[in-house]
């Protein structure tokens, strides 16, 4: 189902309707994300409604959204088989999308587009699709700056690359060399498949927020590279050219509620002991991030436990930031079980964030 927004967006892209393509991808992702959060199993010991900010009856009709996306995809396939003009196909897609509800903002203070909060940056949708993928670059004013078709970013190519990468990762303790070669290969492919085109669309952007579709969200797009003999290491990386961040949708980019220097940073740094290798640069990373906040609560090594972290999270207010410089693990088949590894390899899972009851306000120890 999560590939359907991309299919609808691709249909609009082929019709030359870039704004409608971006809207289809964003609205589809928001509808599915909201339903996934609503339907997620609650953590043991929490109330039935502890993770639901919105009653299920108030959520958009996901079935209507999915049906419209399928119909839009059917219209696109028909366009490849008939000589009808793009305007006729575009009319059919508009008709198919008419029943799709516009999802309300995820937060009361978030705008419908969420574009204003990106500052001078650009939001780039990277969408694997068939018969080819595509990207859409949306500027801070909400206008679609560029759209590109990406012939190499097909769903099959992405699946093949991703599964090879995941298999090597699973065997990394027994065969580190194979894991490093797989990492090298997938990041080189990412440049050819999407990152190089991304830079071509937004060459002057100081910051790029990537909204990655499908399995692409599990790959390190920021580490995509190409050969460049003029560079000291002989390579040019995407992260060398622009600051890269990720978001599940553009609607989630909202004002923090506080300006620089007026909020608290809760920082987790290389929890120990752990079965994973130490992260020697984690403390440096936290130190650099701390400079942007008035106050920092740091949890390092054995102090970074799940209970301590949940207690600290409960004391944070609007505009405060949680930063984790630690190992983590994804759970593609059960996303709410994805977790950060704390001290003693305790798992701070995503469902704990949603299921934990609020902690009574109290001063957080330094």
C-alpha cells in the first residue's frame, strides 16, 4: 500500500502536473501514516487510547485514498496504450482523486503544506516506482521547483540492491569485508539512481530534507558517492554538497516552538556496555549539537538506560529536542518495534514513545 502514493504521483508527473504530483505523494503518505499509527499495537501496561492523538473515526478514509491511487495508476497505464492527449488522461486522474479527503494537519500548529518550516532548505521526495522512479523538489514557499524521472530507481532494482545490502549487514560479524563491499556498492548505486539527479535539481540548497519512499527509507542516501579524482579521497559524497536530513512526510516539518538557544537538548551518547562496536565520534557529535541549545541533558555510557531516557523524555517540553548518537535497529515487518540500543543492549522501541504515559513535570537532573 505504501507504494500507491508514488504511483499516483508518477501519473501526475507524466501529465506535466508537478504540483498535483507532490500533493498526491504527500497526501497519500499522510493518510497511510496516520492509519498506521492509529492501528499500531499498544505497549503492555498502557491505556487503550494512550497512543492515539486522534480517534479512529476522525481519520481520513484510507480505503478511498487507496482506491483513488489505484484508479490514477490505471489511468496512467491506459495512457501508455492509447494515443489520447495528456489533458484527457489528467481529467480522468482528477476524477479518480476527487474522493480522497485532505488529511488534517498532524499538529494543531502545523500548516497544511508544512513548507514554511524548512527555512532555506528544500524538501525532496524520492519515489521508487514502475516503470521508473521520480523525484520532486519542493521549495520553502511550497512551490515544486523541479521534477525528474529516474529510470534506475525502479521497485525491482531497489529491492535487489536493498536485500543484498541487508543480507550482508546481517552477516557483518562473520564477514566484515563483504559487508563493507555491499555498503560501498549500494551507496555508489544510490548516486547513479537518485542522488546525482537530486543535486542537479537543487545545486544551491544549503539543506535538503529527503522524504524517501519504500525500502529507500532504509538506505543511507546521504552517503551516496561518485568518483571524483579532484577530491582528497577520490570521491564526492552527497553529504559533502549539502546538509541532509530525513522526514516521513513534509507535513511533519513544523516550527519547533522555540528559537536557537532557548530550548533543551536531551542527548544520548554511545550507551555502554553493548554488543555493538563503540562510536568514538558520538561525544563530539553531541558536543557540537549542544552549542545550539541553552541547556543540555546528556546521558552517556552506562547512564543511558531505557528507564532514564523515558523519564527524561517525559520532562521535555515544546521546542525541546531529543538527539541519539547510538546504534539502532530497524524492523521492516513491524515498524513500531524499531529501536535504539541503550546500555546493556536494552531496546528503546518506537512503540515506547507512543505508549509511555506522560511523566509528571519535574526538574531534569543535569
